[in-house]
C-alpha cells in the first residue's frame, strides 16, 4: 500500500484534526490519538504492523477514504480513465438550448453577443429532426434551457420539450427536461406552474446585486430547487451582504440555496468589464468571506469540493449548445459567434465544414498541462473552464478553480457549519 498524493491534513479553528482526500471527497475528523496513528501508517504503510483488529479496521477505512491506495495503482491513471469515460461516452446526449438571445435585462458582463435572435419555427423543427436522428444511438437525453432570457419564449420551450419527449418515448430513450437559467424577473406563479408541468423544476436565478432581488419568487413553493447564483466582481463583492438581506426580507432564506460565482470577461461582448473582474486569489479570498457570512446569516450554501470526472459539457463528445439560429456550439460562451460553431441543426454538411472546431474542443486535455498533472487539487478542478484554458498564453496549466487557493479555508468553514448544525439538532432533540 502507498499514500495518496491527494491527502490534506489540517486543523480547524477549535483545534480538531481534519482529513480530506481530493480523489474521493472523503472528509473526516480525527482524535489526537487517531491522527498520530494515521500519520504513522501513512509515513510507512509497507512496514506498519496492522496486528490488531482496530488497526486493520483503520487501514480499511483509510483505503475506502482514498487516503491509502493499493501498490501498483497510479492515481493519475485513475483520473485519466474517469475523465475519458465521462468525456467520450456517447450514450448520453446533452443539449443546452438558447431559444432566444433577447433579454429583458442588459447586464454589462452578459457574454451572449448582443443579438436579438429568437428561434424561428423552421429552426425549431430542424432541431426536433436533429434530435430524432441523434437519439437513435443514445440511451438518455438531457436538455437545459438558457438565453438571453428563456422565460420570454416559454411557448418555444414547451413545444420543443414536448416533441423531444415524444421522440424519446418512441425510441425507449430516457428524457430529462433538465433545468433553466433565468434572471428571475418573470418567475411568477403561473410561469412556475408551467415549468413544473414540463418537468423543469431546477431553476438557477442569477443576481448581480440587491436591486435584482424581486418579489417574483412566489414560484418558490412550486418548483423543487431554486438556486441563486450571485455574480461577484470588484464592484459588488462588498454588497453581497445586502443581497442576502434582501432575500431574507422576502422570506426566502430557507427556501433557496445560494452560491457565488466570479464574473469573467469571457468574450468581446463583455470585454468592457475586464477591469472590474477580481483576480483568482482575490476572488478566492472573497469566496471564503462570503461563505462564512452566508452561513452566519443562516443561508443554505451549495458549493462543496466534489470530485469531477470532466469539467463541463464543452469537453464532452455528445453535448452541444444550440443557438437560436440553429448553429451548434460546444461552449455556453460561443452562441452568436458562428466562427466558433461546430455544426447546424438543419445542415449536416456544416459539421464537416466546422470540424476543426470540434477537434479543438475534443483535443483539449488537462493531462497535457504539466502543472495540472502535478497539481494536488486536480481531481476537484480537472483543469477548469476549457474555454479559458484554450485561450491562455501559458500552456502549463488550465483555468485554476478557486480550490487551488482556498480549499483548506473552505473545508474549515464546512466543518464549523457541520458542527454547529449538528449541535443545534441535538439541542432541539433534547427540548
Ligand atoms: S468551456 Fe467554460 S464557459 Fe464554456 S461551457 Fe464549459 S465552463 Fe462554461
Ligand atoms: S487548472 Fe490549476 S488548479 Fe486546476 S488542476 Fe490545473 S493547476 Fe491545478
């Protein structure tokens, strides 16, 4: 046996010894005595004498948690196999559909090129036919809905979703209508009910500041999951507390989950915000502060260092973003920029013309990057956003996730939160 390269041992603020493994996501608290014992085992797993039942049990737990691994196994090989399976599994079809680029907001950073295209009936039918052909070779299909503001064209979503379901049912393919990303402005009860009827019950609402928190969230009791993404940059990081207060005032604290996301100057359409974007380390520090604040205020925060097999749909062989004019793309940042397209729903010939773009995305490989191969958070980062990675001048690493900078601080917060909530539960049970 040997020691995992991805072990993290550290202390919480109250002095408790903590252990986390990035390969498995295993997280444990250790008594002082157990901690010393574990360190002895990991220092020399070959010669350590597992001569009692308790020691053998501890060894087995360390194996399950990924802290110890079998000789002859290379963790990088495991990551490569997981990654390739996830990326090149063609049994699952994933479509992110932008039925319109129209929007009732104009956020300065919005990276959809400022075009107002909406999917015409001809393109809708082309997409339905495209799906009919594709699903002959898949076992499952998932759609996600995005824009522009997709709730402005709910009738198009209803039509497409129903046609997809019919085709999937006819072919024995499992269909998941997926979730929707919206600015939330139109999220009133009747619309929420229509989404629910369509099986679209996971809604992500993006907010930039307290002024964006509306009274529309009557939808909360109707839909299964509403998560609030709070976009964070230099101009609003210090106002995130006000966003939380605004959500609380509307009685939403316990009903939605929130997470923070860094605003990035992805494309030409949003290049004007590059000066206000936070640098990696700065944003990672903010994320720790905001997470602490969110938990202190009693919010449900969802981000956790989970293992990733691949990064996103952009690096997967059978995942496409469908723009409103029918062009197919690999990345959510590209719709509107037809130079970056990888095909068109109505024109199979376009796939041949655009093959160079397909190769570019599918040839992206985190294991080509020397820093990533050596990186101790690789299993929870997987090279970050490929769109950014492909454009970076340096080819030694990808677009580092925040975990590179704040993993231990975030894990300490998770531990504190877990300790407080379990203590509160115990206290309540006693009452
Ligand atoms: S490549 Fe980056 S921007 Fe594109 S879909 Fe993936 S995570 Fe999003
Ligand atoms: S992109 Fe950065 S954080 Fe991610 S694996 Fe590569 S070096 Fe590590």
